[in-house]
C-alpha cells in the first residue's frame, strides 16, 4: 500500500501554534511542510509528538527531535559547485555573487566547502543584479593579480545575469578562466539560442533536470502527461515534492539516517545531525548552448566519503522513488 491520502492544511490562515494543535487533534503521523521560511522556523519551536519535514531550511538552531529541514537551499548548491571544482583540480577561486541575503548565503556555502576541501577563496565581489553592466565588479575581482592566482571563478546568478557576466568576462580577457555556477543560471529547459553565451560553463543541478537514464526519463514523461505544463514550468519544485514524500516514507519507517543516503529526484539526500537534509548534486557543462551531464551523484559515493565531500561520479538513477508505505502525512502549503 502507499502513504494514506494526505490531509492538507492552508498554513496561510493558521499560525504555528494553531497548526500544531490541529495536527495533534487530527492524529497526524507525519507533518510535511510548511514552505515559508519564517513559518518553518516557527514550527521548529513547537513541541509536537510527531515528526515533521519542513519544506525550507532555516538558520536557527533546532532543539526538537524528529524535526527535519528539506529545501532547495542555494548554499547546498554552491557547496556542491565548490567540491566539483576541486575535484577538477581548481582549488583557488574568485567569486561574483549578487548583493543581498541570497548572495551572502551562496557565497558562504561556496567558501565553507572550498575551505573544507583544502581550497581557498582568493577574493570576491558583489554585483547589483538590477543592472546589466557589471564591469566595475568584474574588473575589481580580476584585479590585484587575482586573475593570475585563480584557477576558477564562481558566479552566482539567474540566467540573464550569468550570461551577461560570462560575456563581460570574455571582454576583460578572462574567457579562459573556468567558470562554475549553480542551477539558478539554467532555466531548466534547453534554450540554446540564449545559453550559447554560457558555453564551457560548468554547473550543478538536480538529477530530475540532468538525469537521462531510462527510469528518470520515463518519470519525467509521466509527470508531464499527467500534470501538464506545471510539471515542466516548475520542474524543480515538482521534484522537491516527490522527494518530500520519499523522505516522509523513510521517517515513517524509522529509516532516515545519515548513514543511509538515498537517491532522490533533487539529489542524493543525506540528513545531518541538525536535521538539515543535505543535497548532493549532478555536474554538467554547457555545450552548443545545451547542458551536457558530466556526472551524477550516487549513494555509494556519499556513503564512502567524509560528510564534507560530495560525489563526483554516480548512477543513472534507476531507483523506485514512489512511496510504498508509511504513516499518515499532512501537507502544509
């Protein structure tokens, strides 16, 4: 049998205390959600008898057993990009990230993983993502001998910004400096006319987007035929929803453990001691404006490596990700 039909709560109209009380009254076995970061933080402070998988990641320390945080954390992606860069022999990096909290989070994730791998962030600059001319930030980060000392440049940004920065790096004669980025630079669907500007750029992304094995291709096709454009327009969120139920199944069976990473659609998933579900990602490169998968993560690689490491080779994702059993779940939207 599968997970019983979920009971959905509209968390926009209920505060954390009301959600907790309602879940207890309804005898919920596992809570899944909410999505909003502030509400996830508020739910983490509630004392509940059932486990919960919050669908976002928070920075506050959590002192509640059975509380897990699962989201598409950009810091996880930046960390994965740093590890893959080091695997390719690029230890000394410079970085360009957008101004603001998101850019700070991504930079921290990249720098922490790079340091853990024995690499070094030589220098970094922030840029204004509301403008199209990034020459000042680019010249600054390439200056003071940084370009000569760097093996790689990490650029964080949405597709338009990543393409602009790549073109402007070439203008300043840094086109030969390897560039790495996160999935945010790729819209998720091939767009060779636009992404030709990103040729040669390496990026991390989830198996649901990069995987080309038989199973994952079939699942993507089934999702598109069943759910239409929402499955393709919001592909990464769709994959996150699939993984949330896989995690709920593991929690229900008492089988969610850092020693047992699992193949998900958003990456290989491994819980940390603070309940944060870390994602290990695939590695791809733009060729002729199209993403070409270079490697996929595998549970064997994650299991064999220290926790600071990410896998660099892997499987074709021939795993059955459909939940088959578990306790009652509640989806908090």
